[in-house]
């Protein structure tokens, strides 16, 4: 195994934010995210940060002695939600390249801290941060050392690109196979959990030698590789070279879909920029120009452009929730519009499947499904309480009453 990041050698006397995780009993309606299971009148017992029992309230013989009882009434208890594609140091308000080039490291830190609070208030208990420079490495340190409250984090450090490549102003540039290996090692040294590459924009990026070296180096150190890939030639290329996940996705041939199936490569779809920027009442608040709003409205209306993703989903390619949060008009608290559009487009057949995309499938993507992602005995108590029934109306998720991470009440 590689050496841990330097900050992990620091002895923490006492976390600045030391939140207790007492013995609790939550009563209410439960969406477990285990298939379509719903327990209409149930209980979840939490002790030592873990779920110790789940079931129907009628089967609860007696209230556990010493437990704090939280009766949620008609509210819904479900697993904490996972945003598998976000950028905590982007604010969702300002233009991306300007922020990336002119925000100071201190401002990036404040933006990340504020966005983490918004995530907790919105029921997000795990964020997969795919980079704004290397800010997310320090965000993760702050959360894990108890310096700042936040969700669980999986971070990539700096996304890696070819010199002058797509979004070069916010990524780690490299040229040649040896530089690609060095770029991977630098993210590893900083504490990255995964490697992200920008594999295309209008054209394919990286030489074959660069791509092979980059992926080989990451896999040698047991780091998964995820690729920004938005059309068939790029998706097929990165899949054949061995990436572990595709970000965004796009048009795909049947041959490409079969490669994804054969290699069990999931796609994190990110529709929110299109969806939010297509709504004039929202987009204008963020300074989106009228021509862009019209362009986005046409894109949203043309469902054929999502045909490759829909066929991939129906073929069995795992579809995972992500919003690209931090992009203009896509705030970190915006969850329901993405989920709703996933069902409308057809990458998720129904609302319960969409809820699995933001819970258990997100947990599997981050290799944490043994710990979180469902309401099951033995798992860590990452739970949210929703004022409503999200299986009937996904916009109920805009009313989060409580958020717990490992039994600690974070909101």
C-alpha cells in the first residue's frame, strides 16, 4: 500500500467539532434502498454509530433502555444521499474559468466549507469531489481531523489533463507518459482516493502511451480512475484502456455499451447544468444569458440526445447520481431536479430506482457499500429524515428534517 498523506501523521488531541453519537431509536416510514422495500411504520435503532436493528414498529417488543426516541411521525427515514460528481470549491454562481484562475486558496476553502454545510442541510452525507485544483485534499483533511463539519468525502486532488487540454485552468497539466505517472503520484501523495482524467472535449485527449501510463500507475497504487467522457469515441476509448467509471456519458454505440457491461463500468450522469440553466426563473438569477437559456431549453426538449444513456441503462450499465454541483446555476443544495430528470429521461425507470442511484449505487461506486447506502443492520448510521414521501414525489427531498452521519446528528 502507498504511504498515507503527511497530514495523517498528525496527532489530534481533540477535534474542534466533536459531535456525539448517542443511542437512538428513530420511528417512522422507512425506505431502506434494498430493492423496492418500504416499511410503512418502522423503527431504526442506532448505537455506537451503527444501525443495530431495523424493522416494523409492531415487532418492537419494548423501547430500548436509555435510548433517545425520535418519533418522526409521517416523515420518511432513508439512507443518506451521495453526490458522486461535485466540485465543493466552485460556488454555482460565478463563471468557472474566472473562479478557477482568480479565487485564492483561502476563498476556495471558505466556499468548500459553506457548500459542505449546504450539503448536510440537503441530506448529502457523502460527496465525491472531482476537483478544483487540489483544494479537495485539504477539504478532506479538515473534515477528517474535525476542523470543519462536513459529509464524508472521496476526492481526486487535481484532475489530470494533457498540457493545454480541456479546463487546463483548473487541472494538473502533463505531457508524455512519465509526466502522467508523476501527476498520479502527486495526487496519491496528497491523499487522493481516486484519479480523474479529462479524456476529451471536442477532440480526444492524451496519446495512447499517456493514457496507458496514467491508468497503469493509478491501478498499481489501487486507485480507481474516472474519466470525463462525453461521446462514443471517447467513452469507448477510455473503457478499452481500463478506466473504472465514466463521468457524464453521452452518445454510445451498442458496441460501446457492451464494453461497459463486460467491464462493469458505471456512468455518473450529470444533467443538472442543462436542467437548471433551461429554467428562465432560475437561470436569470445566476446571470445566464438569454441565448444560453434558449440553447439549454432546446437540449432538454430533445430527448433523443440522451438515447445512448437510456439504452445503456436499460442494458444494465449502472447509472449513478451526480449533479456537477458548483457549475453555474447548480448549487450544492440542488438534488431533486437531477433525480426527477433521471426518471423523466428514462435512465432510471422509476423514483425508487432514482433513490437507489443516489444511495446504494453511489456507495458501490465509492467502494463503501459494505458500510453505507442502505438502511440495514450492521451498517453505519448515515441516515436522513425527509418531510414527505420521496418515492411518490422526489421534490420532497427539498425538505430535509435531519441528517446523520455515523449516528452523529449533522443537521
